[in-house]
C-alpha cells in the first residue's frame, strides 16, 4: 500500500516491485549494500521520503518498539539522513 500510494503505482506494479526487491534482498550480502545504493543514487529529500515510508511500516501497529526505533536510527544513518530529519519524518507519519 505504501509503495502504491507514494510512487503512484498500480497494485500489480507494486506487487511486481516488491517481488523483485525480495529477490534482490535474498541475494544481498547485507543491508549496507542497499542503503549505500540508495544514498549514492537518491537526493537527500527523497531519502527522507524513504525514511518516512519506513516509519509508516514501523508505526502501522500503533505501537513504538525500542528494537524498531533502533533499527530505524541505524538505517536512517546509513542512508545519510540526520537524526533530526528522521525524528521529523516519524512525527509526520505518526500523525497519519
């Protein structure tokens, strides 16, 4: 749903994209490979959008979890998004 809404994809296109991403993830050595590729190819403001989408997933159950918070801090840092912008992204997504 997030990919469909954020990127204007049809449900079929979003499903295909997710399948391709899952296949790529299976072959990847680690998360750093993905975050580095995003950091190198995507402008900062759009990386904030990636962090917002991640916060949407984390907050989908309506609860904050320390492990999820820690993971998002790590991924945000690897994406080159500073703590302040990640916190603002979280606040925007928690209001939805």
